[in-house]
C-alpha cells in the first residue's frame, strides 16, 4: 500500500460510523450495503434486525410490524445485542423494556456501544439524531423523486405501479412518524446530515463514492478546534460592506 492509501486508511479508521437515512425506494439501503463492503465495516440494517429477531424465536411478521415504527423494535430484540454491552442489561426485569422512554434510552446506548465496538454503517433507526453529537460519525440522506422510486420498487420487488406507490406512501409515513415520535425531528431536516444525495440521476455507485469521499474528508477534520470549522473557516471578510450588497441587490 502506498503512502497516500495508507494515510487514507488511517484517516478512515478514526471514524466510527456512517448513518444512512433514506426515502423508500431511493436506493439508500443498497448504497449502505455497497459502502459497508467497500469499507469492510459491519452493516446494521433491516435484515440484521429481522435476523436477530428470528434468532430469538420472534416471527418475521412481528419484527416487520415494529421495525422503524412508532412503537419501536420488539423489546426482545434489545436483548439480542446485550453481548455488545452486557452491563446495560444485567439483571434487567422484563418490565424495564415496556416503557418507551426506557426503550429509547436503551436504543441510544446500543448505538453508542455499536460504534465503540467497531466500524458500522447504520441504516435508519433514528441513528442520525441519536449520534448527531459525535464528530466521528458521518450522516448521509438518500432521496429521489417518486417518479424514479416507483420503477425502482417495481423492478426490485416485482410489484405493480399501484402497489409501489402505496408502499412509498406507507414507508415514508412510518419513518417520518418514527423520528417525530421518538426524537422530535423530521427526517427531511437537512441540518441532521453532512450530505444529502439525490439518486434521480446519480447511480448507486456514484452515490457510494460521494459518501466515501465525504467520510474521508470529515475524518481529516476530526482534530480541528471548533473555531476552525464551519463555512467561514480560513476566509477573510468581503471587500465590500453589507451596505454595498444591499444597494447592489436593488433593481435599476
């Protein structure tokens, strides 16, 4: 490995996670999978939730009914990850998981434990809010127009147009309510993300490349003090005063 690639790898290793928020049918889940493979990181997505639920003897239908919905994931799912942080659930009674506030506090601790354990690409689950204070996490959102999402779902899921449109409406609504109810945020709030990518024209590999590049750049800025961050970092003042700008904006 040459020095450039070695430096890039060292920078990337300083980052702990990437979170991927996505509109249904925008290709966000596939992008997350490709990114995880490229980085060699663990993917935490819907299928992982289903697999862990099934390991506990919980049906796929039950897991589907709770995942990324207002009710939250099944309490039994929480116990599947106690191996990451056993002390979180030591001697915890069953009723400890029935209170939604306790549940979400536990989910936040699980997410924190996951990124302490190793590099992860997390799809949804409110991770863009739960981990937003961490500078070593990159947050990306994937969007696309309904006109592009419908054929994607028809092709990938083998359904007709009407079913595809219904699934878009239902899934987007569920994810919006989930974030509103549990984190008091809207998924479309641009301030939650380092970048938002529209896949109407960009293909999934290009979107994966953009996230990879952004991850590397964010990694190189981890040690900078706050005063050296932001859009004004390193810039001098404009040559004209604000008054001049107001005059320039007036129509002749």
